[in-house]
C-alpha cells in the first residue's frame, strides 16, 4: 500500500539529472527576469537622467503655471519613454523568442540556451553606457532578443525532460523561479540604486546617474552560467530522435514556423498567442505598477505628516520635500515590488497544483477573473498605505500566477520537431500584440490626461478576454507530449 502511495507522488522516480536540468533552466530564467526587472527597479531614476529638456529661465521660475507645465512635460515624457522602452522590450522578446525557439529545434536546446544567455548578459551590461533615452530603449530591445529566446528554450527543455505526472508541477516551479530574478533586481534597487552612500559619492563626483548604471552593469554575471550548461547538459533524447529522423528523410522538417498554421495546430497557436498577449500586456501595464500604488500612498502619508492640516500642498513644496527623503522612498518602492513579487511567486507555484485539480482551462479562467478583481480593488478602492501593503501579495498572486501556465501549456500543444518553435511563437508573438497596448498606455498618461491608476484600471479589462479564451482551448491535463 505504501509503495502504491509512493508511485502516486509526482516527484517519485525523478532522476538526479532531471533535477539538474530544472535547476539550470530555472537559473537561466532567474537571470533572464533580472535583466528585465532591473529596468523596472531603476526606471524612475534612469529615464529622467536621460531626458534632455531646456531649463526654465529665472523669469519663468517665478511663474507657477510655467513651472507646473514644465514639470508636467517632464513627467509625461518620462511616462512615454518608459512605455516605449517597455514596448521595445516586448517586441525584442517576441522576435528573439520566435527566432531562438525555431533555432533550438534545428541546432538543439543546449547550444541555443547558451546563445540566449550570452545575448541578454552582454546587452544588459552595455545598457549602463546609455547617454540618451532612445539608446536605453534600443538596448532594451537587444536584451529582450535573448530574454525571449531563453524562456522558449528553457520551458521546452523542462517539458521534454520530465514525465507527464510531473510536468505541471515542474513547469510551475520553473516559472516561479522568476521571482528570484525580481528579488535580485529589488536588492539592486534598494542597496545600489537607492543607496545613500553611492548616491552621495556619485553626485560629488559629478556622475549622479552612476547608481543605476552599476545596476545594469551587473547584467554580465549570468554569462558565467554558460560554462555550467556546456559541461553538465546534453540534448533531450526526443529531440535527438527527431533530428535523426529529419536527416534520414523519415521525419518532417524541424523548426518550421509555417507548420504552426497547419489545421491541427492553428487553433492552439492562436489561443496561445492571445493568452500570452493578455498576460504580458497586463504584467507590464498593470502588475508592475502595484509598487507605484503603494509608493503613492506612502508619499501621501509623508506629505500629510510634514504639512499637517494643510488642505492643498503646492507642487514645488511637495517636490522639494520628497527630494529630501528620496532614499527612504526608494526602499518603500522596493518593498512594494517585493510584496507583489512574493505573492506572484506563490501564484506561479500554485498554478501547477490548481491546473492538476481543475485542468489547464479552469486554472486560466480562475486566475484571469482574480486578476481583474484584485486590480480594480488596488487601483480604485484601496488608498491607505497599510491596506495596500497587506493586499499587494494577493494582487501579485492573482495577476502573475497565470504566467506559469504558459510554461506548462504551450509545450503540450506541439510535437517534438516544432515544440521550441511553437512554444516560442505563442509566448513571443504575444509580446508583439502586447507592445502597442503599452505604447497606448504611455500616451494615455502623457497626452490624454489619465493617471497611472486610471491607465492600469483600463488595461486590467483585458483579464475579461483572458477569462473567456479558455472556453475555446484544448484541455491537455494528463496527456503525453506529442511526438
């Protein structure tokens, strides 16, 4: 009886090498996410330092309306340029994921993963040298080529290495490791970018942008992971068999993007792309701004304490005071990012067991509905800093958890010869669809007068579409991978 119970455990019989593959794939994903999130952790410092504006004259400084218009122009341009950089990251990730995903079907998972890590490490490090906002946005595009490719290859590799009973669980563990990458970015934001000693040294040396540049320079570290990959891993047997069959003329072409449109795959491809587009658009347009909602509430508390009983505080007064507490505010901002990320990590871990319980379609439905409700509560109902801080883990759980489904579900839709291609295409074509949404989000704040909370609320309506899509999807719970 005990032996039968052991057999039922999802982890029973998993070999040491299979665990090694999960660890290496997860580390690649951890650093992949760090390269993306280091921009989120530093965007409020990096982009303003790269915006070139004409300073106001002494006469204009005496005019409150001129000063307010000037500050609004800078704020609007920062929001627009940040969203352009985020959009460039999505487009770059899309192209990289599709290209490297197809490449992994042709030259193998191991070689392609090494290439993607080298790509994103090199260009994140180069981002530290940006002198103009468009240069930083351009580097974000190049970083994303490797970032998008790494996820497609790593998720495919994990799915091919583990048996069906373990696939959903390890897929969740793999994707949940992303929170460690965000934690690394948070640490860099709190203790390097927001470090008072480094800030003081940088300003005294005449290089006030040095802290965020150091954060980006850390991007070179993941390149050392390539050595471990090349020494420890080999290609999955299923891929080797598909390659041999293709070379012998017995199998179909490897890594063909056109085959994704064959009748037996086109429906799954379209649903996969739309699920990813919604998840990525809401991640960059809703989820990452949970920390901003928390920061805004904290700032309001600081200002109320500094100016007690004052109904209205002038922009000049609030800006001057907030500038004096910049370092503490940065730590509060990173705390908000930590809380949302921690909840998100739990959501990613929970997606696997939930989709084993209610199926892939049911899990996607539950998380999208939860994402909509939690977003409306955070951005429209809650205003107290303590309440928001306590709610952020719930918000993160519900707005990020469905992303584990992409690593679980997409590889199950395709046979071995096109699994990397299909997985990469679904996730990264979704990036292409998501990018214009972020550009619109930037314009909504710069030119249309919407606040950050209003913009995030409007974008959260995409969760409604995400809740409907699973109704049309194919259920893959408990099925073998297609050969």
